[in-house]
């Protein structure tokens, strides 16, 4: 009997691995192998001719990275992007989730409306916002109509102080609905009896959300904070389509710097080195998520 049970377990294991193997092979070819190649290229130097063999240079690229002022500038810009995105997207999506978590007529339509930007292509969104921000675009047109012809159009994407917040707004617009759904799932898992008991104790209105909603949604808040922070550190499409890192490098982020070094300067090895720094930053954020959200099973 024991031999038959062992044989059955082996069959189950072989069956499971037979289904997993194609996905693992595809993952290895598309993710693991390129990642290992990029790590190896960090310690090499590539020429303009791709047929030339790689030349081992040790830690020369890492030393160059540590002395590169542009790297520190794009790192600061990326961190500013992260700081400018995470708090508004957490608070905004949580507020939207609380708003649509009500049993009122037409609430499903409202949920769909808030989620619609998630379905819009980032290319379409970036082009649309670039038109809105133009000096002869809709936003400046509204301001001229409101303030009169004496109003000078604002260069949202040409002013170094305004360009980064203007690009951030596109990320916020696209992401609020997605994170709203995550918070909505958490809200619907909170028993209604807790709110009823809180009302009996005199906690009503926004007070009940402070006493009940926020503590019970702490794992979801951590999850949304970390994954939105990771997404902010990897922002590329908005920058590429709207500003291409300008004006005066005010919107150049880490990922765009990797792209610029690899495809504009043809510094493939150095681009891999900058990518390694980006990987370490994302790894730190991922570990933060595992430590603070994983203990409650929300991974």
C-alpha cells in the first residue's frame, strides 16, 4: 500500500512539473538569461561593433557610476517622482474606494468610470495629456477664457519646474482606478457588523474609518504603497512620449537614463550598470513589501 502511495505521489509530481516546465523555460529564456547577461556585461566593455568580443574591465563601470553626476541627478529625480506619486495615489485611491463602496443606485457605473483610465493605453494617455498641456491646448485655453487675454500661456512641459509634476499627473490619472480596486477588495472583506458596533459607541462619519477601516486595511495600504513605489521607479513611457527627459533633464529618470545610454550613446555596458542600480532599488522596495505585508499573508 505504501509503495502505491509513493508511486501516486511521484505521478502527481511529474504531472505538475510537466505543466510547469514550459512556463519555466519561457521565463528563463525571456527573463533570467537576459538578466544574467546584463549582470555579466556590467563588468565588461562593449564596442560600437556588436561583433566585437566583450572585454572584461572589472569594476570600472561601477566606479564610473559612482562618479557620474548625471546618475545622481536622475536618481534624485526618480526619488522625487516616487515621493510625488505614492502619497497621492494611496490617499486618492483609498478615498475613491470608500466612495464607491456604497450600495447606491448607479454605483457600478461610477466604479467603471473611475477604472476606465486603467484601460486606456499609456500612449494614448500621454499624447492626450501632451495636447492638453500645450501652450495652445485645452488647459491654457480654459485659463485664457477665465483670466482674459492678458494671461500668458503656461509651458507645462517646457518649464523645468512644472514638467515633472505634469508628467506625474498622467501616472496618477492612470493608476488611481487600479489601486482603488485593491482597496475596494479589502473594504468588502470588513464585516459590516464592526461599523454598526462602532456607531453604537458613538463613532460615525469619518471617525469610523479612522477607528476601523484604516487599521484593518493596513496590509492593503502597505501593498499599494510598495507596488506604486516600484511602478514609479520604473516610469518610462510617460517621460519618453511627453518630454524625452527634458527640459534641462528635469524629467530624466533612471529607466530613461538606461534607455538613453543604451540606444542613444550606445554605452550598453554602462546602461547595464545603471540598470543594476535600478534593480537594487526595486529589490529594496520588494523586500520592504515582503517584510511588512507578507506577515499578514497579503503578498
